C-alpha cells in the first residue's frame, strides 16, 4: 500500500461564501472546505476528532471552526484543537486557488503497490 498526493479541483471560489463551511467528498475523504477571506480557503477533515460529527455543520469564527455538538474549536491553519473537549487535531489539506478561481486541494490517495 502506498500513499500519493492528488491535487483535486473541489469547487469554484464563487461557490464558497465566506465563513460558510462546505462538505466535499474526495477519494473517500470527507473534507470541510472553508473560505475565510477574499482569496483565502482552508480545508480540514470534516469529522470532529472528539465524536463522529460533521465539522462542516459547525460555526466559523475567523480562522477557527467550532464543532456544533460539544463546542471544540479547531484552528483551520494547523488543525489543532484550541478548546476542549477535543484533544487530537484534525488533518489539514493544502489548498491552492488558481488564477481562474478554482479551489484545488491536495488529498492523499492510497493505492495497492
Ligand atoms: S463531537 Fe465535536 S466536540 Fe464533541
């Protein structure tokens, strides 16, 4: 089994409203895509590390997202929890915005080798 990184076009920038998280499913990964500024987008794992709920249903405040169930907050740049009860970080995926405003995310893919 080997892991490679695939750059995937998840959406157009115009489809993302600032501070409105969106769910994208890519290569079996549930991703939470969050626009935090004019040309600033973050992508983290959608599943809270405290419980199996969707962070894309949470609330964005600046560069953090708050889980709707118990209120853990995660830093969108590092994935680290900044408030309890979660103690483990969520994965962060690099985002590139192209000149024509496509949002590309680097997502790991596993393949049999
Ligand atoms: S499930 Fe997210 S903080 Fe508990």
